[in-house]
C-alpha cells in the first residue's frame, strides 16, 4: 500500500493540513481556525497553545483518520516567518506568539523594562511611539526576529525562545528544532546553521535556549511511526507545488499576507522589493509581502458584510471607489508601518458590495504595482492560497493587471508543499526538484475588457494616493 505524507501549515488565521499520495492527490484536508490578536495596530499575536500546539495536534489527528488506514510516512509543519514565543523549562508557552509585522520586531522595548502581561503583551507606555522606541544601539544585531528575541528574553518565566515550527515540533515528537531555511529567515540572528554568539550574549541566553537547527528535510524524530521533519517556511511550500516555474510567470500568494513574485532568469535588484532564489532551479523571484491580502480584505468584509461573488462581479465596471489598502502599515514596496487604510471617491450611491469589490481590486493594484516596479515582462499570474476560493478576488486580479490568471486547484498550497517536503524526509524523493508535478491549475480567468479599461483610471488614483 502506497505511503501517504502529511503537510501541516500554521497560517495567520488557521492551521491547514493535507494528506497526499504519491501523485499529489489530496486524500484529506482540514482547516482549524484560531484567533489573531491585535490589541493595537502595532501588535500581531497568536496564542501559541491554541495555534501552534492544539491546532497542529488536532490537524494531525484529522490527517491520520483521513488516510483511511494507509501508513503515514512523514509529516512536515510549515509556518509564517518570523514568529516567536517564550517558553518555560518544560517547553510550555508563557508569552504570546509574536508574529511578522509586529512593532516589537523593530523596537527594543525589552531593554527598557516593559513588563509582560498575561497574553504576552506589555504594560502601556512602551509602544512604537514611546521613548522606548529608540534604535537598538550601535553595533547591535538588527532584524525582526532579533527584535522579538530582545522583547521576550527578559520576561518572567522565559527559559527559551522558540518560533512556531519549534513549538509545533516539540508537541509532535518532543524535539524543539527548526529547519535551516527558517533559521536563515531570522538572519542576522542566525546564519541558517547556528545562532550568532554576540547576540546570545546581548540577550543573556545560550544556544541551548534556542531551537536546534536541522539541515534540509532531515528527520528530527517520529510520531506514531511517521518521521517528523524540522519544518519549512509557508512561502517555500507554496512555491514548491505552484503550477508555474517559467520566467515571466507571476506567482501571487493570496493569503492573509499578499505576496506577488515575478519569476525571472536574471538577478534583479529593485528599490523597495525583495529578490530571492525561487524554489525553481535557476530562477529568481522579485517581489515582496503586502498587507493588502486577507488581512485587509477580511477587515473590509467584517465591516461591509460578505456579498456573494456573483453580486460583486455583476457591478458596473466604471463605478467603484478606490481603497488604499493599508490597515496596519505596508511592507513592500512602501516599507511604512504607519500607513493606514483610506477609502477614496465614495459617493452616496455606493453600497457595501461596491466597497468590498474595491477591496479586491486594491489587492490587484498592489500586484500590478509590484510587477511594474520589477521592470520585468509578465505573461500570466498563477494564484495560490486560500484567497483563490474567492471568484471575485481572482477576477479582480485579472481585470486590474490585464493578465490571465491561472488558479491553483489546491487552496491549501502551503500545506501541500509541506506534504511534498515530507516525501524527501521519508526518503521517497531525493530532493524537491520534482515537486512541480503536484501543481495543478483548476481554471483560467481572462481580463474582462470593459472592467480592465475602467480599472485604469482607478489604478492611477491608487498610485496617486500611494505615492504621496
């Protein structure tokens, strides 16, 4: 009987998991929602017990049941980066789980004696606008993860600092380890192989108080007969099984964070954007991360109501307001944590449906802006992630960019990529080079000519607001 592999993805608002067979057919999938806490615009937290432990263990149980008696060869946990919480000597979380984009990643409040509250936050008076928000100091290691570590290290009861992957792995197999890619994402706190000694001295910790770093897809333990890998990054998992991989493809990850990546066979450096080696050999990914994804759209949906896609797609093309989609600042290309969302050109005839459709359109404008800044030719968009389940969002991507959109068949793409990663852990694959065979397109959406023409003026309005 063919073995099954499992991928579990800790997302911003839920844990997703899939169990897949050799050819990438999904035998079982589950989504377990969890809370995202944002007590003020600078805070972005999980309850690690709920999201990184309970959700992961529940997902594992569902996958074992869904495998219907077939043996599970390996399991891999993917998660967003960076993330971090403080744990006690038994490995139990004693702080909140601080997430990417949290202001504590760019300020050194921990040095200023801010006292942790029961939910991992702090007492008033130590936020981004306070006197505690000074530079970390000449010669001090920078980076978001390093800021999280400074914040958490001095809190009462904290004996170790673990990212989400390490917390989940400890729950699964008793080993608090992370993979080298996750460690590298915490640079310069780590070089992907070890922890920076000078930084450990600065926060008063030893390397034993941070997770062990395991190379590649090597197993770190086992669970019910399945090997457990050290994990991976959600974005890498999505890239592995995305149904794309040619220069000119634009991979758009439609999750809580919106991530547009233009693929190219050349190294290109662009002000405001990031350039990384992609999961495809010989290709670079130029783009970045934006808060204009589900983080923004879900906020608008909560305020306006969730109109069905059919109603949104039936709206007249030339009568929408324009959103500047920055509910808690913006990452690329603006790198401005203090931006806030604005709604432009609203008139008395607009309904909640108009406002919601404008939010989907704004996400498309952000993708178009990234493509234009890259200076690269773009042939098509390949959309992956949970947002692909919204027909209105997918059509807005096509209308605002003028490009066809190929929609991935599997919405839990990060979990599916983690399941392929598990095949390498189990020795079923030599490496991840053939992972693209799991990528499948559900359908293609073409730009609607009248809507694309109407969106041109709104895109100029969006850019005017963005550039000011």
